[in-house]
């Protein structure tokens, strides 16, 4: 199922079978995806802000979040070490 870029914001998708669906770039903000089957769905850059995912079938590897670089574990302070007085 091809739903690339679809606006599904606030849509009630309770129990929907979205397995293997291509939802890349889709807007699912506020959507009800409770009990939905998202197994194997492609959700790259999908907006899931506020979406309800209660009891949704969604394996851990469905969403691969590489969209932001969190450098919070980096304890080095490169800016200060480059300054010479």
C-alpha cells in the first residue's frame, strides 16, 4: 500500500492493517493507530506526533530514527581546545 506523503492527521485507523505500507513522509499526527498492524511498514520521516499507538503491532525495527544527531554522549569540548591564547 503506497501512502507516501499522505495526510492522515487525526484519522481513526483503529485496528487498520497497514502491514508493509509505505508511509514515508506521511502525516499521522494525532491519528488513532491503536491495535493497528504496522509490521514491516516503512515510516521514514513520518510525523507520529501525538499519535495513539496503544496495542499497535509494531516491531522495534519499524522506526529507525536517524533524523536527528543527538551528541549528548559526547563529553569533549572541541571549541575550547582549538583556541590559543
